[in-house]
C-alpha cells in the first residue's frame, strides 16, 4: 500500500497527512469562543449564552433558509483565509472545504438533490488573484460531500467596489441586485458557497437572485463567519 503524503499543519506546523489541520488546531478553531452561545440557525452569528433568538434575523427576514459555517473569523483561524486569498496557497481550499464539510455533517447534512453554487468573483479580484477563492472551496467541497457543483449558477450583472472598508448599509446597497441566477437552478435547492460572511449582504443578494430564477430554496455555506 502506498504511504500517504505528509505535509505540515498550516497553523502549528505539526506533521499531518494531506492538506488538512492537525486534530488539536481543528478542535481549537471550531470550538465556540468562551461565553458565547449557539449560532443563529439562519445567519450563523454566535448568540449570547443567555439568548435564544437572533435580533438581526427577527428584524430583517432573510432570503436564505439557513447558514452553516466551519469557524469564526478570529485568530488564529483567520490565517487560513488569508493564506488562500492573499498568499494564494491553493492547498488551503481543500483544507477549508474539509472543515466546512465536517460542519455540514454535524448539522445533519444537506437536502437531497441540492446543488453547490460559488459566489462569483469580480473581474478585479480575478485579475488580482488569478482565481476565485469561493469557487476553489466549492470545488473541493463538492468532492467532499459528493454534491454537484454548478459553476455558473450565478453571474455578476455588474462590477462592485471592494467592500472591505464599507459599513453594513453601504455593503447592502452595493450588493443589491448584483447577481443573476441561471435557469439551471429552477426547482432545485441551492447551497451558496463563500469564503467569509461578514454582514451577509453578498449571500443575501445571491439568494434573492437564485429564488428569482426559480430555485426552491437557498442554504448558505461559508468557511468563516465574522463575529
């Protein structure tokens, strides 16, 4: 039998098999921060330990039905996202996909017949990186979960400015109407895949577009959720 290819855990440097984290680092980054409660099932924000509902989702109904995330966008886990997006270490995509697949399984899996649809990158982002982080994660996630990937289920109707420095309201205004869903999603449940969810404006715009194209429902799958 051939030996498994070894590599280093990207966070601590321990020797592991394949593009993955060591068990200790995976347990650390997927654990709830001290004092926090469960996640909101709709938007995946951590709830206070004493809360049972999410005020944000009560005040603003979402087009998507639920959100599943692998970890919170906090140190040291945020380094995994930076390795993929800024250092262009493509080996982080399957590592992130494995973490996200584990989260999906722990949440009871996905509906039968679901399709995966990555958030499309802007032309500026593609020129900068030469790849779409969401699409790279979705490709590996498709293999992990044995779920079909539809690369062009969403397309951008226009280009948008970088949202890093924008507040919540500005992000919502920029993202509104930016996507168009493909006819291939009609009657199907679609899982939108992205790397990081901050305000939720991007995945909300994607869900609206998919529902307008006839999708039966939308689930959001993201590697990291900003607290």
